[in-house]
C-alpha cells in the first residue's frame, strides 16, 4: 500500500511546481522597498517652494527699488467733482458781484473804495475763470511731468493726474475770494496765491516732498509763462 501510494504505474509522482507569480505557501512576502517616488516628490515640492519664495523676495526687492509714480491710481471722478464745485462757487460769486473779487481802488484819506461790479464785468470775470482753469491745469500737468522727468519717476495714472491737477488749480483759485483792503496785497493774492496754495495742496494729494512740490510749482509757473508768450505771439501774428 505504501508503494502504491508513492508510485503510480511504475512512475513516481513529481512534486507540484509552483506557478510563476504565485506566492509559495509558507514563504514570507518580500519586504517592500521604501517609497522613493514619494520622497523624491516631496523633495521637488520643497525645492519648488524655496524657488518661489526666492522669486517673491526678489520681486519685492525690485518693487522697493522702483520709485513711486507721480500719480497713484485713484478715481478721477472724485477730483473732477471737487474741481467743479470750486469753479461753481467762483461762478456764483461773480454772478452775485461779491466784493471780495474786486481789487480796491486808491482813494483820498483812509477810506477804501471798492467799486461795484457791473453786469459785463461779472460776465468777464466768469469768462476769465473758465479760461484760466484749463490753462492753469495744462501748466500744472507740465510742472508735474517735468518733475517726473527730472526725478526719473513714472507718471502713473494719467486720468487721475489730469483730474487732480484741475482740482488743485480750482482750489487754488479760491484765494480770489480772500478779502483785502490793500490793493497791493489783493493783487499779490490773485497772482501768487493760487500757485502757492496749489503747490501746498500737492504735498498731500500727490504725496510729494516740500522740495518736489516747490519744484513742480516753479515749473508750473514757467509753463503758464510759456502759454502767455505763445498766445501773445499768436495775437501779434494775426494782428500783423
């Protein structure tokens, strides 16, 4: 019986061979190698984060090195409304014949003679106000552009630059409403008061230093002088 169990028809039975890929019974599973792909991926991500941080730091340093623009981005409608309100106040003052707008006339004694504005003088004052605003705005823009060129600063938001310049000029023109009984003082206020007030207001509005504001004011007056000379040249050429 033992021989018949071990052999069949004279042949010994071969032990069963394990199929390929099938794990043998009683054999331990091979130890898994460490996940190198995950480690390499984590290393690449860390390197990428370091590069991104370095680029951000470099961009921050470049931004700090760049000078600030003359006109920062803002809503130009606000400054347009401010300019319109100031001009409307001046126009209403001319229509009402405000004595603050009149230059005193010399008189005998200590009395001050302030003549009353006629209808045509009031219309002339309104026309002078409406013409002075765009011309002075052009002069202010010229002064600020000259400042940007000299300081090597970018111009920035152009619509805001125009609106802010118009608002500066309109607020400076309110000096015309300052009363004075002295003719020389009143004339000085009308001529130099507007650029002086506009230059002082340019410090907080355009965030300029007092030196840059003075520089821009001087070149604004030079721009106005060039406009006056150009207009006088045109009048002379047409008259000739």
